C-alpha cells in the first residue's frame, strides 16, 4: 500500500439522495478524481437505468470504475476490491484526492475495510448453482437454513446468487458465512466517510421522479439494445433494478406500466436495505442531502475529520 499523504473521501448512502452531485463538487474543490462504487455502473451501456452521470456533465473530472465490464461479465466484489484499490492508490500517488462515490453496500465495505475473501471452487460453486437452477431460490434458502441459519436469516431470500456464495464458503471453510465478514475499524487510507440521506417522504418522491424519467428517456430501448449485446446471458447485469423488470415485461410476465411500478417498489426496498446497512457504521458522518449548504457542510466535515 502506498503512503497516504491525502485522505480519500467516500460519499455513500441510499439511492437518489444526491451523492453524485456532491461527490462531483467535492472532487472539484479538493482537486480530486472520482472512483465509482456503484456495482451496476461498472457496466458499459447500462446508463439510463443506473443514473450514470453522462460524460458531458462530469466537469472534466476523471472518473474511475465506470464502463469497465460488458453485460455478459459477472461483477464480483473481490474483483472490484482489487481494481478499485489500485485506482485509489494511484490517485493518492499522484497527489490528488480520491472521492469514492456510490451506494453498493458490500463494495463499500470491501474497499474501505479489512476484508479477505475466501477462495472459490468451481465444482462446489457449480453444485450449488445447479440447486438454484433446479429448485429455485427456495431450494438454496432451505439448504442454507440447514447449514448456516444465521446466514439464511440475514441474506435476502430472493438473492439466490449470494446464497450460493454463502453455501460455497460454508462448504469450503467449514465455518459460518459470517466468519468471512470484514473487520470494521479504522477505514483504509484514513478515508473520511460522508453519508447522504433525506427525509423518507422526500426521497420517495425523488425515487418516483427518477423512475418516471428513466422510462420516459429510453430505459426500455436501452434494455432492448443491451439484449443484442448479450444482457440475457449475463449473471449480474440482468438482475439490476429496472433492467430485470423490463426484461420480465418483454417476456410477457406483465406490461411496461407494471414494470415501471415494480421498478419503483424495488428501488424503495433497496433504499431501506442501504439505510439499514450504512446506519450501522459509526464512522459515517451523516448529512441531509436537502440542505442548501450541503457542500459547505461536507467540506467542513472533511476538514475537521
């Protein structure tokens, strides 16, 4: 690890709170570069549905970890951890300030905390993926409940991929999945963590507006284009909120109006998970994204941290 002469800043929190705008302004004022920490913004072509900031709105500030994967590739926390750490340390080495922006919970923790990932085994992984394919999420959830009740209680019962990973880890290590969880202490590089949130009613309104704009500005057409690029063959990309719902509409499960409504509901649920996750971290300095003096308050918090 490089010697840190500047402290990175992480702008994290729930979806639609204003993290991107704040991160961009902080990078401008601090003399920094952005490191994306939104898992779905890693994908090329997934722009509208991830609210990815267009290049002409990035104010000339360099962004890392955007558009680095094809939709057929699988996004993994371990791979992100390795490449994003290299980006942060390179930015620091050049005397600039890394401004880490996003809300993908495990990605944040993998980058900023001491988290070593257990090895994987293709045969063990394939065995549990076969269970998922044959018996669905209920089947893998039942197996996980049998071998690791705590993991089964904490992982969303609809998150088949994560349950498969938990079963793989338990089988390979002989220990509960939680034993591989990160150690929370001093954040890597002395990073200052800023959390951005808003009043729930206001945030729900913003999520509704964002969802409407995504569908009005071409999400359906974006998904259609990505199908031609192999979206359906991917593992993680087609499960993204918005993309999964449009794909289901294409498959006749419901119409596009229902896809929009389900996207809204799915985003609100995801926000609740983000809040629960990030609020447990005592290192986060929380800021109200609606405050007119948000940027000044953030700058003061960084300077005093």
